[in-house]
C-alpha cells in the first residue's frame, strides 16, 4: 500500500523548488503526493503537468487571528477527511498551523522551517515569532532540517529534542560542466537571486556595489527575484539612487529569464549577503553553473561556502569588497575555489542522494 504524503505550504520561491524536486523524483510505486497551498498559477500548472492533486487553502503571511483560525480549521477538516499517512509542512505559517492541525487530527507531521521564522525579525517581532516556535514545539512530531545550522537552531534555541530532528540537505541536479578560467579585468557582472526582503539584505548588496563601482568602473550589478513580497523595495531603490547606480543596476522580476540557470550563466560573481537562510537553492544553483560565490556567514550559507576553500564567506562590508578584489585580481584562485565548490556540490548536495534519503525517512516516520 502506498504511503500518502501531503505537503502544506504558504510560500513559493526556493521553497517551491524543494517541493517540485520531490514531485519530480519520488518513487510513485511507493508514494502518493498531494499539495495544499494558497492559489498560485505556477503551482497549479505544475501540479496539472505532474497529475498531483492541488487543494487551495489560503495561509496568508503575517498575523491575522481570524483568518489563521479559518485556515487551521480547513486544514484540520481536510486531514480528518483524507487521512494521509504523513503531512510535510513548510516554512513559518504553514509550519505552525500545519503542525497543530496534524496533532489535532492524529496525523504525524514533519516540519521543515526553510530558515527558522524568528531570524527574519528584530525586536518585539523576533520575540513574538520565537515564542510561537516554542509554543508549536509541543505539536511537533518531527523536524526535517535542510541544513546542519537549521538543526542547531531547532535543537538549542527552540528546544526540540535531538531525536526528533533529522538533517537532509537541500540538493539539486548537478551538471557535469566544470569551471573555466575567466578574466574579470574587462567585464564584471555581480548578481544575486533574492526577494527584496529583510532576510536577503538587499541594501547591503547596494552598498557593496557602490564600493566596487569606485574600484572597477565597468562593473555591472543585477538582482533576479523582485516583484514578489518586496518589503524592502523602497529602501533598495533609495540606496541605488543615493549612490547614483541607476545606470549600473538591472532589477529583474521573477519570470524575466526562462530559468534561474539562464540568469546565473550571465554572472561573474554570485553575491549573497543574507541575514539568514535555510539552505538556499539559488546558492547551490550558482555553484552548479560554476559561478564564484561570495556569501555572508549566516545560517544556510555557512554550511555550503567555506572561506578561501570553495568561495568567500564574509561578515562585514569590507570583507565583501576584499573578497571581490581578490577574485578579480587572481583568476587562478577564482578557478580553484569554483572547482572545489563544484566537487563539494556533487558530494554533498546531489538530488539523487536527497530523494533516496527522503524516501527512507518518510517510511521510517510512518512506521
């Protein structure tokens, strides 16, 4: 008899990449999948193409007690009616409501934070979201972390018992193309894949761009991912204007390129100065396209990029500037770092390993 797993999410972007990978690679001789999410055209088309049942339940971002209660009630009624073997709940809102609904309905839940929620806030909001994570702990059957750093947060900050936590890193289909030597003395395109939100630190990206433009006047910068929950878009645009970088910046909305890979192929350096991550697919995809990666030392990034080993890992503005200068001035170093990053990707973040581990995990939780 097949194991039925229902995926519940309120977000898309990299999170949806995770779900799509499962849909594409899971063994349908053993598993049956269904997706619960808000209305989304990309999700609807994808589910139709892969014959996956798609149930629309609105789970809005932000805090709205009435709408959240309605969402919880709908999830509970759905689970009581369909009786799946497992639910796999993703991110903050769906993770919170999904775990409660699963507990009340008697269905085992697996929670993947994809970057634990309270890290995206400061002050009172951070305290509130941290308290909600601690509250949800008693409704948490299992946690499937997407990185070791996420596991550490769940274990030592939220207080979830270690035996309930498993790590299966986010992974992608790794291509066989190896890096080539490149000359950045005449062309330098630095870009990122990110929403314009607090977690992605887009204003720091602009500040780095300003410093680099003063050193390399020919440098160009771009961001792919605007147009989707752009909380910091006004601040981002204001920073570009402040430094007179309008002619050097391209801002691409989702869908501007046929694929993320197509965009990444245009880059000389992938820059990710995030405040926190789960384990970013965009970073793995950049490595896969043999782009030199310069990231922050935040959760998620720090487990993929090791400073001066397979890229550059930075803390402050000056660190980013120094890393970019080092990469431009030493093509051999850039090549060596990119080659090591590709080897690490093949060894640690290969989708074929991911799906085997995930299937075994689903079966072990079910039994």
